[in-house]
């Protein structure tokens, strides 16, 4: 009897630990990452199908659709609901693209691929991370996720074409080795607009940008990669400013203005320039700090 009670007690302890870990994990995910937004048209054939902060985009073409970002492991159901709420078929998703290989943008990729049969295209530098489910990430503090197959390896400047729409994969490394900024043009109200979907322009807390004072840069050349990335961002023509996270481009603030201003709220070239300049200044400040202490 005592042995049985001991076993039951041990089982309860284990279950309590698991439940506690699940609660911690759930608490660690910001609410805005999982809170659904009503999907909406941004410009032309480009639609928003993400959450309040984890951005996902649907590009609609006569030959099928392109989904940018599968987000968290739990996100595909929400993204699918948004796609279908707009009146499009989930199974018409022919290509899946990712802004970066961190779990908050790529953990749902395996499910999206299995439920749509889409072709998965990933930038060189992020391929091994996607295929290993995050194990190969230079930032070992990042969570792992279900590995996903990669059907085509993209390279800087490569064009992704479907049904007359062309999206350019611009390699902007640093945040991840293969961080990708997507650019395309949309046609709205007789205007042709340059769209920039920023892949990432920051670094996580445990990342080191330089080798100094006993610390080693998180991967060889990360400082140079960021410098190149900011130079690329400065040169990109941008009318419609978007990004992998809603906070990059003031998603929620602009949504509040949308009822009165319409889709024109997404045309924000000055906002793009200011956001890029602020992040670049922050980068150089961090580099100086790491070199000094």
C-alpha cells in the first residue's frame, strides 16, 4: 500500500511539473502573438492573415496563392481561418515563404506544408535551421520546433514568381543568417506601390555582435552582416511598409486609423525611413557598448 501511494505521489509530482512547465511556456508567449485579427486587404493582391503581432501575408494570384510566414506551431489554424474568412481556399496555397528561421515565424511550417502541399522556399543561411527545427540556430537560446522540409533554396535577389506576381527575396542577415526581406509591387487606385516586408533588424538578448572582453561574436561576421543589412534597407524603395512583426510598422496603430483612412494607412515611406534609422542607430550604439565593456 505504501509503495502504491509513493508511486501515485511521484506521478502527481511529475504531472504537476509538466503542467507548471506548460504554464510557463504559455506565459512566455506574448498574447499579441496568438490573438487573432480580422484579416484584411493591404494593397492590390496582398492581404494580412496574421495575429496582432506575428505577421502573416497572403499574396493572391490566378495560379494559386503565396503565404509568407507560418509563425508559431499553433498558428496555422488561425492563419487558415483568416485565409478562408477572406474567401480564399487554404489548399490554393502553392508556395510558403518565411521571413526568418526562428520558431515564432517558422514553427508552423511543417503543418502548413502537410495540409496544403505547398512548395517551401527558404533563403540560404536559414535552410539548416528550418530542416533541424531550430537545432542548428547560432542563437542557442531560441526554442526548437517541428522540423520542416525545404523544397527550394533561395539566394539573395532571387525572384519568386506565381500567376503574374513577382516577389523578390532580399537577404538581410544578422537576426538570423538567412533573414529575408520580401519586396514586391502592388497596383492600387492607378498607382504602382513598392512593398517592403522587413524580415528582421534586431538581435536577441543573448547575441553578441563583436568579439571583445572575453566574449565571442555569436557567429563569424555577424557585425558585418548587420552593417550590410542596414545598407540594403536604406537603399530599398518603400511605399508600403510592413514586417515580420506588427510592432515593426505600427500595425495596431494604423488599424485604428483604417476605418477613416482606408488602405492608404499602409503607405508610409517616411515611417519606414524613421524606423530603419532608429534601428541602425541602436545597432551602432550596441556595438560601441560591447567593444567598451
